[in-house]
């Protein structure tokens, strides 16, 4: 037999023997069939059932489904959670939709300018969202102030031999609020089966501040690459304390600008209220004369521009 014919025959024979020994057994075939059926059932029931807790926008099912289709409702839910409140999104939206028109209608009885009454109604309707925004910023500020202490606690616990999960539990138990509740949430999520990386990223999502990102980066980086996490946290705490000191100095240097902005914004409305209480007829010409109306619009526009300029000047990133 010539080598030209012998080589293809040996190749075919070797390939056939390899396929025979590598063929799946009956058990492997049954397992693959069972896994395929499970994947098919999961794809069919993906939209109908889930083990994850669903955040409810409203206790009424049809209203919850309706609000899920409205853009911005999920962002409003996140704002409520970040502000530390347990309000329902549907209740907040309903209150805003009722308070705005009622305030505008009441203002129209005292102010003959329709546009100004509408602005008052819009301001009242948006006041709950502004209130939540200030609550969120105050809560984030408290978290930033407590975070260096939390990092020091975690570093000492790691040096004492505790695991990262035990350190998170200790932080949730020993630290003051509102930071303690955030670490408790991380520990509970991880204890219920969520990977530590996802739990830490959820923490950053709830408290999206640079100091919290530093802590999350340190923990996740050590988990993936190794190293002495206690030393990393010590350096992170030092950076956080320096940032807190710098933010305090910036607030001192910009205090005059912030106070000036608040005074310039509040004085016109305070004087209008005082004059109206003393002599209600005194300012009526300002709202009835066309020149007075134009002056009101010009003053409001200049006030908005002044607020934006002052905010831009004093907004110094640290």
C-alpha cells in the first residue's frame, strides 16, 4: 500500500477512535437535555416570576404598572430612597399634582398676573421634590463626615482578624446613622446571596459620592488583585480626612458669597410681604401697571441669572 493511501486511512481511523472515546455518555446526554429544558422554562417564565424584591411605585397594582411606563418615576424612587424616606412615588406625585393647581388658584385671588400665579403654583408643586433634594444632600453630607470613622473601624477590625463580611456587619452595628443603615444593607444583600461586588456597587449607587467610590474601589481592588486591605483602608481614610478638611475650608472661603445669594433672593419677597401686611394698597400698582409687570419679570430673570452666577463662582470641586 502506497504512503499516499496509507496516510489518509490512518488519519480517518485515528479520528474515528477519538470520536468514539469522546462521545457523550448516556448520563451526560440526559444532563444536557435537562439543562436545556431548564433554560427553556426560565426563558418562558422570566417575565412572570422573580425571586428579587420589586420596588413598588404604588400599592395599587394597576397604578404601579402604569407609573412604570412613565419616564422619571424610577429616578424619583431613587431620590426618595437616597433621601432616607419611605414615601410612595404615587403619593408624592398625587400630592404635587393637587398642591400645585390649588396654590396657583389661591394666588390668583391676590395677584392679578396670571403668569405669576402660575409660577407660584409650579413652585408649590415642585416643593416636595426640592425638599427631597435638600434631604438627600444633607444625608450625603452626613455620610461623608462619618465615612473616615467607618474606614478606620473597618481597618482595625481587619487587623484583628475579621473577614470582610464581618467587618461590614460590624460597621452596620457600630456606626451612627445614616451610614450604618447603608452598611447593614450591604451585609444583608451579601448574606442573601448577592455577590459582594454587586452589593458594594449597589452601595455606591445609593450613595454616589467620591469618598464612597474610593472605599468601594479599595475593597473591590483588594478582592480581585489581593494585598493588605487594612493598609489600603488606612490610606483611604487619610485621603477622606484631607478632603473633609478641604471642603470645610472651601465652605469658609465661600460663606460670604452664599450668604449674599440668600439675602439677595429673600429680601424682595420678605419686603413685599411686610409692605403688603402694613398697607395692602401700596404695591397694587406694581401688579396692575404694565410697566410694573415688566419690571417684575425683569427682576425675576435677573435674580435667576444672579443665582446661577453666584453658584458657579462658589461651586469649587474638592
